[in-house]
């Protein structure tokens, strides 16, 4: 590929470029609603009563100048002809001419007012109003189209990126494919699972058409999209199965080969087999269809991943780490700082796994550059998204409050601050006390502080760029930064930063001034989208099948085997902790919240556990589950973005048992202690 110009590979033309356009469409559609709101306000300020001018006025059909005397006589005559002989016997009175005249005069007045209003509206319909109205109505139609097409965009994005992840061998598995046996077993089971998804979608479509309920054309088109998408995914996995790469080692171990099977494939085989055994073959298709009910949330996941990949293309993370380097912090302390700083962007992404995919590679590379050992850097990367999920404006907390009337976002975020302080303190204590291998000798403040201030200067333009975008949205569109606006605001901020770096660095390539060799705007955006496409495919397909696993748990009535309430709040909490950690190990956060709301939450409430307390425990338990073997999703995502070579190099390092497994044990100790404290200490104050 040429280094300049806009040349792309075939995969970029048919995968990355369409994915980029789809993500941009999501941003445009969501932003257009803000533009439309401002246009309505602006129209009302420019032309009083603009809402009446949005459509052409219709001329009233009534007569504004009738003969009132004649109308009164006609009304009385009509009333006399219609008199019922029985009415007099029942005491009915004849119409009073004065009342009839008064009623007619009022109707004439209303008619004249309607004609006056019509003439006034006609006079106000100037060419300027018509031009403004045309633009405003076009944006209104664009919003309507965007809302209607949101589900279709999600299906196309999931399928497009899933096919890309299959072709590039980028799905999330317990271990990477190293041998030919790994490859054959993995892609054979992927092909079977994809064919199962295709069959379930076809059966779901047929059962929908065979039901008594009318099927809309949009719903039918959505079924067709799923079927075509899974057909392409099946063909992609079959193609990969038949085209074995030459760089794989011969032979292999069957047990290890099964660990190379993607997690979505395992979930699909489990749920598909279960639904087939109970005679509900369309089950996977039905639960995947439930993704459409939260299509905006899953699209936001894609946007957040895109934001993180654009962040990788900028110098922002490096410049932030440069601020702390003058203090010459030991690697353990720098890891704590990195995890704490990462809590803020994690709060905007809404789930730890999304942030690990989005920024994990940046955190790992910066910690390694600062001298952190591999295990410590891997542990900090896996935990980088774990602390911020309880902070405002985390989308996951908003979903919890939306699904549970017993709690509010203010309550959850209020207590979330204390939970964050607790988990941060626990991680800091573990990192700085257990297996600390460096001296705690910080640079003198007289030396470090001036250098720190100097390192802050390159960040000033980035702050100004971010402030400019935020102020534009605030002043021009009346949109602030919160959990609802962040998905459409952050991509614009990152694009603005890429534009700034393109202008700032394009003429400074290769200089010995410490500047990086900037690729340019187009190549940076292309690289970010290439990374995004495979990551979205791996993550969203995993989230979708996680919802299906939730359906298996729900339909198998496993939760009904437990008591629906406990006499002891302590016993109930102990059971809740175990269940929630297990769910965190096998499901994504959003799917798990939906399942917990429908099952576990009611048992907790009935057992006397305070709703706010329960959901704080849930969030911490989920994070512990994402860090816990055998799945340890956050560690799998870390390996996905850091690279298999780094993880293997860490595993080959010598030392004590703790040192050889520090990347797993350290997060477990920190989050495990935090979960015990969050779960049981509050019970001392309110449990009976």
C-alpha cells in the first residue's frame, strides 16, 4: 500500500470504510436532534408562533359574514320540525331565540378569528420562513429516518464487524491459535455455531410469519438482515476453515485447542443446544432480537470503542504520562496513578471491558516505557476499567436506574463515589505493599514540580480543543456533557484532536524535537477505524450471545430453585455475592444487569437488602467476575489489545508463585477485599 493518498486494501474498502460511515451516521443522527431542537427555538424567536408556520395554513370553510337573523330563523324552524310529540309530555322546553342568536354569534366570531389567523399566517409565510422551514423539516425527517434505521445500522455494523473479526482471526478466546489443530478445531466449531445462528434466525422468521400477529415490513426486513448477516458469517468461517495459514505450527493438543475457541462460539453452542433440546430452536434468534430494544446502547458501545482507537492514534496519553514522569515514581505507584486516571474515561464508556479494549494498549505501553514489569503492567491494564463504573455519568448505572424504580441515578452515583474511594484505596495498598520491588524515592518537589509544570504546557492546546467542542455544543446546541450526550460528543472531540495534531505536526515529521512521526489525519483515522472494526465485531457478538446465555438461565428457571426470600439478610447477601460474581464471569455487564433485574434483585429486596446497597454490590461483584479465572474477560481483552507475545513473555518470567501470577492475583485481592467490605459492612448498620 502506498504511504500517501487514499489507497486502501480490499478489506478496508469493504469493511473499515463502511463501518466508519455507519458510526459517523450514528453521530450525525443523534446530533441532528440537538440541531432540530435549537432550530425550533430559533424559529420561535425569529417568528412568534413559528410552530403554526411549520405547515401551510388551511383556509377555513366557514362563512365569516352570514345573515344572522336568517340563520336564527332557520335554526328555530329546523328545531320545530324535529320536535318529538313525546318531548312535550316529558317536559322538554322549546329553544329560546335569544340563546340561538347568542350561539350563532359566537360561532361567527370564531369563524372570523379563524379567517384572521389564516390571513396573518399567510402574510408571515415570507420566503425566509419557507427556506428556514424547509431546512428544519428536512432535519426533522432526518431524525425520524435515523430513529427508524437505528436497528438496521446495528445489525449491519454487528454483522460487518463480526465477519471482519472472523477473517482477521480477532475473536475473543481463552488463548490464541498457535497450531494447526487449534485453528481447525476453532474454525470448525465457529462454522457450526454460525450455522446454528443462521438456522435459528430462519426459524424465528418463519415462526413470526406463521403467527396471528401482523408483521410490519420493517420487522420483516430486520429478519432478512439477520439471516443475510449470519449467512455471510457462516461463509466467512467456512472460508477460514478451508484456508489454513502456513505460519501455524504443526500438530497440537486437543485440550488446548478447545481453549482457542472464541467465547461467543462457546456461548452459542451452549444456548443453541439448550434451546433445541427444549423444542425452542428459534431461541437464539429471539434473544438476539432483544438487542434491538437497546440498539442505541449497543451502538454507543461501538462509538466508545472507536473513540478509544482514535485516542491510540493521538499523543494525548503520552503527554498525560509525561506530567507524572518528573516525579520518578516507582512503577507500582505509577500503575496506581494510571488506574485512577483511567477511572474518569471509564465512567463515560460505561463498562470496564469497553475501556480495556479502547485504551488498554496505551496504558500498557506507557507503563512499560516507565519501567513497570510485565505482570504489573498487565494487572493495571486489566483493572484500568474496573474502578470508574460507579462514577457519574456511567451508562451502566443509568441502565440500572432505568430498569429498577427502587433506585435513582443520584443515589447510585452518590454512593458510587465512596465505593470508588474504597476500591482505589484497596488497589493502592495491594500494589504498594505486596511484591513491591522498587525503592520509594520520589524526586524532590523543587526539581519535579517545575518539570511537571513544563510537561503540562503541551497539554494546553488539547484542553483548548476539548473546551472549544464542549462550548460549541453548549452554546450552539444547548447540550452539556453527560451520560446521554457523551457517545455523540466524544467522537467529535477525538476527531477535533486528530485535526489539531494533523495541522500541528504535519510539518514536523522526523525532527529531533521529540515529536512523533505523525501519520496524518486520513491515515490516523483509517488506522483507528481498522482497529475499531475488528474489536467491535469481537465485542458486540460476544455481548449478543451473552444475552442469549441470560435467556438460558432465565428459561431454565435455575433461580426458582433458590428461596424467593431469606429470613437472614446476611445469608441472602452471601448468596447474592456468589451468584453475582459467577454472572460477571460469564456475561457482559449490560446483559447481566437485565438478567439480575428480572431474577436476583427481587430476592434481594424481599430479603431486606437495601436496593442501593444491592446494586453497589452488583457493580463490584461484576468487576471481580471480569477479573476472575477461568474466563477473566478483562484479562482476555488485555491480551487482545496488548498482544499474545507480551502475555507469553510475562508467563515465562521466574519468581515466586505470586510473582509468576501477579497479573491475576493482584486484581483479585484488591477487588475481593473491596467486595467483602461493600457487601457486608453496611449490613452492620441496617440489617436486623
